[in-house]
C-alpha cells in the first residue's frame, strides 16, 4: 500500500488514464467515399486494367472532381485497391454466383488444370448455367489448389470446394474439358470420378483441342519443308535487329506492309494459320531478301530458306494450308 502513494506511482497512474483507446484512432469513412472506391476498383477489374493504374487514376480524379466529397476523400492506391478487390469484391461476387447457382435448375462445370510459376498445381473451374432471364451465362467459379495431380486428387479438391459452397452434385448436369486422359480418360480420370457422383452427366470435349489434333495429324500428309520453312524464317530474324532493319528496306521496295514474321506455336498447330498468311503476304520481299543474304554473306541457312521459297511445291502447300485453315 505504501508504493501506491508514492509520487512515481501516482504520476504513472495519471499517464495511463490519459491514454486514448485504440478505437479512437479508427476513422469513420463516408459511405459516398467507400462507394466511389469500390466502383473504381470494380471498373479496373472489369476492364482488365493493371491495379498500378489506380495511383494515377485517383490523382486525376482529385484534380477534375474536387467538388465531390466522395472523390475528394478517396484514398485508393494500388495496395488498397488490391485488398478491396481480393478481400471484398471477389468474395461478394463469389457469394452472388453461388446464390445464382443454387437458384438455377442446374449448371455445367468447365475444368482445366495448370501449373503456375511456383510449380503449384491448380484446376481452373468455370460454370455455365441459365440466369434469371433464361440466358446462357458462363462465369469464373474458382481457381482450386490441388495437392495431388492425379484424378483422385483433382476430384477431392473439386468436391471439397463444391461442399464448402453447399452445391450438391445433383446440380451438376454437364462437364467439359480437353481430351487428356487425366481429364476424360475412360478408366481412371476426373470424368469417371464425377460420373460416380453425377451419373446422368452430359460430357463435352473441347472442340478447339479436337480440331487442333485433327489438323496436326492431317498436316503429316503435307510437305515437312513448308512447316520447317515457317520456323526457319522466324528464327533467322528473331535475334538479329540488323536483319530486321535490312528486311524493312526490302518491304518498302516491293511495297508490302511492314509486318513482322510471326512465331509458330509449339503446342497449338492451328496457330500456324496466321504464320502461313504472314509468309504469303511477305513472299516477294522474303525472296528478294534471302537472295541478297545468300549471295552477299554466303549463309548456308539463307541458302536453305531461299531454296524452299523458290520451291513451287512448298508455295503450293502454303497456299493450300492458308485456304483450308482460313475456312
């Protein structure tokens, strides 16, 4: 009791009584300001604009709409905007989507697996259903982390997410994915697991993958030289700014558009359609350029490309591919 009456204790007790409560530091935001911030972030997301643009956008709004209290007090930079998008708007949008799915007569799931840059496996799930106006609607549902990359692991992750949202398998009426064995194999795949839970499932393979495979196998009956020519021409230019600059002069000389040579995709054969069209568009300039390259620099690669360009059969193959792939 003696310490209680000492001057030091009395002084510190008074200091403690003067401390402000943590709640006193909280700032009450005006609803107009909050609404403005959420609408700006929603616009950024809807138009697929980088969140880094928020800093400049908010500063510009302050300059042109300073008479509005909601705009004047808005402090939404890219950090805050990211938080509002991921922790507020995205959760609201997902809850709204789940509610729409529960009210619908049924929905289809569209799945595709992937591995991100950190080597974590995920499965992307979209849903397709009839909205309140009976219009077919496709929405992003979830990007689900996958612990195990086999069919059982994919199904467990998908089922866990649906259970979390209280969406029964009875609501799932359709399934679509690419034709990979893991996704749509006949014996041990994600499809077989889903069919056990939803026996009356309507199944659809991705037509893009199917057309790609058909085109790839059909191309084996054509000249390999034409396909190799597309890769050789792109590789000849890709790492040489000097060659690109020199080629631009030939483009001007023969009066063709100054377009760059396109890179053919290694995984999607149908993408070669744009590459073939660009080669045919640039054909006169390419022939003259590689004549100069082969004669001036004695380049074996330039001679090889020039020989293919001068081949009537190779050009006919390119013309055929251009016609077929375009139609």
